[in-house]
C-alpha cells in the first residue's frame, strides 16, 4: 500500500476508533473527565480537554516508532493520517460546533449536518458518538426535533445557559 493510501485508510479508520473511544471510554470509565463537556463550561477549559492530550500520544508514538528502522518507516504515513484526523476533529468539534475560538467560519452544509447531529448527542447523551460521520437513527432525529430543551445543549458558557433559562 502506498504511503498516501495508508494515511487515508488511517484517517478513515480513526472515525471508528473515535466512535469506540467516545462510546465506551469517554462515556464509560472516562466519564469523570467527559462529564465536563456535557455541562455548560464555567471557564475557558474543561476537564474533557485532557482527552485530546492523551490521544495525541498515539500519533507521537507512531512517529517515534517510524524513525526506528526502514521496515517501519510507513508508520509515518499512518501517524500522519491519525494526526490529520485529530486536527480535523479539533476544528469540527471545538471550533465549528462549540465555537471555542473567536473566529468566523463559513457555514457549510456538511458541517451544519454534523453540528445538528452532534447536538442530538448533547441532548440525550447517547448516539451519535461518531464525529465526522455521525449517523443518527431516523426515530432519534424525530425525537430530538420534538424535544424542547430548557437550554441549548451546545451552549458555550454557563452564563449564556443561565440567561436562556430565565
Ligand atoms: Zn460536543
Ligand atoms: Zn459525549
């Protein structure tokens, strides 16, 4: 397999890995950290930010291993795909959906679809756990449409949520 194809396969495979990590680690033993992401943020950071720090070690390890001999140099491409997925996830989830940086991003149909799907995850704390391909069962989307939450489940700050509750 050529390097760029390896990187693409790693990138695509990361959606399954991130689905599993979100569903069974972050909503499992890691809920102590992840809960902070499902509550309105009080300050600039949340405990959940420790997860990307931990996950970044996967890419770092792949890059380090790739330098250990010509036989495993292709791991550089795998590390590249994994890191690229992390960067795209960061942009889509933190910048586009949760608007954590003061930058204006053009509204794109794909990203709006991802945003509305991720909103359902925040609404009920269940599916969809995926990020770049968040598949929502039709019945769940209908349930979300009918739900009238007291506050926007994607609200950025505790203050904003409080205001919405008034
Ligand atoms: Zn989120
Ligand atoms: Zn979650």
